[in-house]
């Protein structure tokens, strides 16, 4: 699978990609991957769950943007990039956007031959009691995973390192479950 280069005017295309995973190549050669948090009409985008590609090891690492909070230097949870500094933006093909997660997209950027494990389609979302799970979905497992992911996300909001580790752990558990036949999205 290959990622697509965002074509045309980035300012128009980015409006429809909020919360979508993407890889941003800067004109200076640095490569960042993350989920689009916001797009400013002035030509600035912000990414959350942002990672930096270490070209030597071909691995994604924590990004290098920092900010000062209460006199303490901390990683910026949503680094911003000016469109003028961006060479290319890579996104999933439109048909694959609801099927893959950020960790899959980052892996595809490094290795286009990577075959991500896909779950089954299920339209259920937490807090929507009227929605039902699809017939193929293992509803208790799906709900338990959503609860755990939501709880850890809330609990680690103020600690970027713990939040990143919980996201990586969740992605790992999801991949392992899918590999052994779990019926979850």
C-alpha cells in the first residue's frame, strides 16, 4: 500500500482531513507524522500524537518541538508547521482512511510493502446507546478496548510520555488481537 501525496491547494484539501493521520515532509528534509488537529487559514497546521522520523535508524521517535510551561521546558503536544515550509503531505488513499490508524500510516511511510492488519467494520461508538455492533463484531471485547483506550487517554493528558506509551501499547494489543483472529474494528 502506498500513501498519496496531497495534490492541489493544500489549504483546501486539509479542511477535510481533521483527525486523519498524515506524514509531513518539510523543505529542510525533516519528516513528521501525526494526526491533523487544526488547520489555520493563515497557512499553519497543527499535529497531535506527532512523531519525528529518525532517518538513520528508519524509526519514528518523539518530535523535537518544545514549549515553556511554568518556566519548565516540555515537549509541545501539538507542534505547528507552516504550509510554506512543507514540501509534501502524505495521506492514506480515501478508501482506506477509516480503516487504518496512525501507527499503520507511519509504518507504511517507511515500508510501502507493509500489510496492516485490518479489523471488521463496526459503526458502534462509545456513548451512542442506540447504535448496535455489527453482527461480526465481538461487542464485549470492542467495548472493553474502547473503555481502556478512553480511560488511559484521559488519565495521561498531562503527561506526554505516558500518553505516547499508552497509545503504543494499545496499538500493539490491537495488532496482536487481530493477528489471532479477534473480531474488532
